C-alpha cells in the first residue's frame, strides 16, 4: 500500500490488477504507465507473468520493484540466481550509477539478476555496494526502469522517492 500512497502523493491515480492479468486486461484499462510490484519467490517460476511483461514492453512506461525488477530483466533474456544469504533488512548501501550518489536502502529478496546475461538494451543503473550485485536497471531507449530494493520502505527521510518521480517523468513524456 505504501507504493500506492507515494504515487497518490505525487499526483498519480493507481489501479491494482492481479498478477494473472493478461496484457489485454492491463492495456484495456488505458494506463499511462505500469508499475510491476514486489512479490515473493523465485522469478524463474513465474513464466506466465514474464510473458505478460514481455507483451507490455514498448506499450507504456514501466517501472519494476523487487520481483518486478527481476521480471523485467527476465523478459529481456537475463537470468536470475539465488543469493547465498539473500539481502534482508535496512541499511544496504546502493549506488545510483547516474548520479553517483549512494542511498541507504531496505531490502528483502533472495534472488538477483546475473549482470553478465543482460541484453536487449538494458543496462545497470544501481549497484549494491556490499556485494556488487545488480540493484537497478534502465533501458537505453524505452521508458523502463527497475530497482531490486524497496524504495517504498523509506529507510530514511524519503531517500528513494526520486525513483517514483523518475517513473512519473517517463509517464508524462
């Protein structure tokens, strides 16, 4: 619900759809943008959602958070792998490659994207400063961005709201 609250605070209306919604179901709502939310589990087992994400690419601006980030990567052919210990809790430093700034993040995931398998125009936008894993992606040409961590968790005073602002800037064109 925090994601919805942040979007509303930034002036965006939101409609939530179930993870089984088809490309047609989503697009019939005429969204200005699509946010793929967090969720539990192994992204390699979610082929049905991965296929939906593939169908949404290029249709509307897309932002992914945590599982949504992993599904965007997989939709472009990237592989995911299980982390030895996972990233759990707050105080995980992540560097935004664009700005060079480090942000303190909250995390709760056991899988990560294999950077060596990135393709399709995706590039790394955020790096975990503890272990060097991929913490964010952006597309070189399409309005797509994603982050592995939980920007909505607000581990500091609105440290990561800028990502929602970037997404809404993409939506507004």
